[in-house]
C-alpha cells in the first residue's frame, strides 16, 4: 500500500543520502514548549488581567517569556527541524555538520527555558548570570543553525534555487536576532532592568518573526505548495520576493533600533513604514507564487484534502495580515508616524496564530512522515482536522479582534476573547501533539504497517 501523499521535493542522489536529521526531536521539543509554555501563558496572562489577579511585575516579564517561547520555541524549533529535514532534499546536498544539527536543539531549548525562569525572578546575581547564560546559549544555537544552512546552500552544486535564498536570509536573521537579544540582556543586567528594554522589542521581534520564521515559511511554501496547485516554480520571482522581504526586515529593524536610542523622527518613522510596506508586498507575492487561490491543477491526494484546507486558511490569513500591514504602513507614512502598538499587535497575532500555527498544523500533516503513515493507519480522522481548522481560525479571529479595536476597547473585558483564543489554540496544538506522538511510537512498533495489522485495525481487532 502506498502513502497517499504527492512528493514535494526531488529525490536526492543515493551518494548524498548519508544522514537524516533528528527532526522528530525538534518537533517534540517545539510542541512541548508550546503546550507547556507558550500557549499555556496565552491563556493565563489575559485571564490574570480579566480576573484582576495581582501578578505585579511578574506579568510583563511573563508576556516577554510568552513571546519568546512561541516565536523561538514553538515556531522556531519546528522551523529548524523542518529546515534540517528538507534542505538536503531541496538542495540535493547532504546535510552538513551533523554534530551542530544535534547541538542546536538543546542549546536553543535550554536558552528559552532558562530565560523564562530567570526573567520574572527578582533582581539578583543568580538572575543576572542565568539571563546572560540564556543569551549566550541562544547565540550558540543560532550560530550552529546558520553554519549548517549556509554550508549546504552556498555549495556550488546546490539545487535549492529561490528556496535557498529564503533559508539563507532566514538563518542570517536568526543569528542577528540572537546577537541583538544578547545585547538587550546585557542592558538588562547592566541597568538592573526588570524587562528587556521595551523600545528595542520591535526590532528584535521583526528579526525573529519576519526575518526568520516568515522567511522560512515562505521558502517552504513557494517550493512545496505549487506542487499541489500545479503552478510552476517561480525561480526569478522567488528570488526577488526573498530579497524584498529581507530588505523590508532590514529597513524596519535598523530604523526601529536606531530610533530606540536616538529618538523617533519623521524620517526614521517613514523608514520603518517603508520596511513594513516592503515586507507586506513580499508576503503577498509569496501567496501569489503558491497558487493557492489560482491553481492550474488539483494535485492534492484525496487523503490530504482536509489538511490542505489548513494551508489555504494560512494563506488567507497571510493575505489579510499583509493587506492590514500595508494599510497601516501607508497611513502612518503619510502622517510621518509609526504603526502603533495595537496595530503591530494585530498584525503579529494574525501572522503567528493565523499563519504560522495554521501552517505548522496543515503543511506539517502533509509532509511529515509520521502523519503520512497515520493516514493509512487512522483513515477516519478527517473530523479532527476540521475541528482543528475551526478552532485555529476562531483563535486567530478572537486574538486579532481586541488588537484592531485598539484604544477603543481598553476595558478589562478585552482580555476575555484573548484568553478564549489561547484556549482554542492550546486545544488544537495538544491534539496535534498527541497525534504526532502516537504515530511516532506506532510506526516504530514492528509490523505496524503490515497488511495484516491494517486489516485487523479496520475490523477492530
């Protein structure tokens, strides 16, 4: 029996099939930090405000921990694992530096756990040492990731095409974000600050969200999704899109960082707005290249059609977030101002919940071997995929709604839909994690995929 999944990458020459990255460990670590950290805080933090729990100085510190656990823990580790798995297939090159591939996971995971524990703690020497150690671990993990990516994709024989540009820009942005995070931690320790400087956060988050995560998702999407939609790979437009997104990230992050030190001017504000506009145009180009909304053919296997609806929904949210970003950026550019914090919050959560979480669920279920095998052993689970689709779309709507309302809704009631959004997303990711873990162990059980085992499964035996 064949797995009902259309291949999304060329077959690597036999001489290059030396070593498979431990992507399962990255996925499991990603889901663990999401369920036990990032999404749990997404529920508790708004509840603390809605119910007026007195968390004092812990609340803002945990907000920053939530952001890093979600961006670099949940989404980041998943993206790293997928990059290590798919790069050799895209580039038709063996994965470089296996020791660094193994080391990057514990380095990044330890950094995030240490930072989450130390951030809310009181000012002390132990806290300072823990914060600096967490920042150094993240730099080491980012260096390992960048070294592997650049070694594979800059090789003259690499066939990664435009996907390689996205991945290389993403690795460099990840490293830049880790170095900036290290400097912000030094400022925290030097000045005895309870939080990382708030004025520097837009630059850091832009490098992490747009420069690393969306760059990587764009690379995979523009390479894999056209296979399902019958669109040709857009080699030239793909490179232009990657370069435009990189320019947008560089413009916004550099202008925001400089303004945080030297003060905001109309010129720096307009540079930030131009960067956001460039990123929005680039992401709309990504949607176009995938062909999700204008396919030439329907090449999605019957068993993957419900999973592909998650991918379509992610592209719809990417379109929405890009149009919203362009609208806010053009309006702010006209006034010589910056996009305000509520507007940035709406954009970021449309991208993180609506795009990244949806894409991890949808494309992950289409390309991960564990889920491909699961469709054989558990063929009647489409209702679960539909429930995840509804839950994640509802979560994105509920989380973006209060941010779009902005200053028009400052009452504590604004936190109830945010808590509901966190609960829905947490439930969807818990189900996703349980499915992955079950399949991981089932497919390592001798005879799990035999004809006899499958027949017994279907007969309830």
